[in-house]
């Protein structure tokens, strides 16, 4: 399963201790924390993700996976929790992937010191969930359909409001209720999702993509893509393009 960054506070915790994970989420509510029981259950990891390893959960399979990742998976930092584990694991972990050892209290301080997650990055991380129409009210489904089908046009909130027959003030209130984000950000997210798909699946040049998606120029596209995804379009294509 992919794990993408969501601003400077994206965290992937490898631990089988659910109580520990819940306690960290309560203690550091601003951090975007994703937990997995083993590294073998993780796919791609965003370049701004901080990896936290509970050595009690680092079995042979996880150690093997971590060794394969070394040098090709860029994360913001690796932290090993100062918890009791087998001497072999404690010896091998820093050899396989260098990192710092931290107590739980110091880790909480580190997570709380991280800058807040930006709405754009948070929306990108949650894109599959928030763009899914299933189970949503009729007007929410109409808004999502508008955002997806008009993603090449750089549509305005006013145009979206007219399409689903509500005023802009009501649409802002409804979008925050339905999705947790304002309508303008949702329209931008749909456009970025379309661009990301083309970067993965085609070799279309950035200038052509900028024109196709109604950006004033390639730097405007690149800057907005960076704001949502955390990578420039070229770096995203290099990392995620289909072979």
C-alpha cells in the first residue's frame, strides 16, 4: 500500500503495538500518522515521510525489506524507538538503514515541532477517499462529476456553483461538510490528479500538459503540482511512471 507525504509532518510507524500508535496520535495530533505492522505491508513511500521503527516489530521479513529499500527509498528521516528487542535486531537495524534512536517522549516532541500539514498536501494524501462519489449526497456527486469531467478547464468556484445550482457561499459550506476542504481546493485537486495520471501513463511534455490543463505556463503547473504532491512533475514522472 502506498504511503505519501502530507506536508512536513508525514509519519509512517512500523509497530504491532496498537496502543502505542493510538497514544502517539493523541500526543501529536498535527502529525499525519500512518501505521503498519510490518514494512512488508508498505508500497511506495513519499519522499517527505518520516519512518519510525518499533524494533519489537522488526522481524526477519521486515529487515529484508528495509535492506532492499536502502538507497532507493528517500524518506525524511529514520527513527528507531528506544524499546527492548532482540540484540540481533538492535544491531542490524542501524547497519541496514542508518537512523537515530529516540525515546517515545523525544519522538512526540519531534512530531509536535513539525510544521502543520498544508490543506493541499493533506487533500493529495486523501485523494482516493475524498474524490470517491459512493455514499455521498446527490449534490456532492454532481460536484465531483463536474470536477472530474472539467479538470482540463481550470474551472472556477462560480462555474461549479452554477453547475450544481447552489450559490458560492452555500457550496463552500457544503464542500467543507462533505469533503473537509473548500471547493476551490477540490477543483484544483481533481486537476492535479488528472495531471499526475498523465505523467505516469504518457510521455506528454510539460508544456503540452500546461496548455491542455489551462495553466498560464509550465512553471504555474509545476508550482501547483509541487504544492499538492510535494514533487515537481519531472521528479514525479521519474519515480512513478509506468514502464
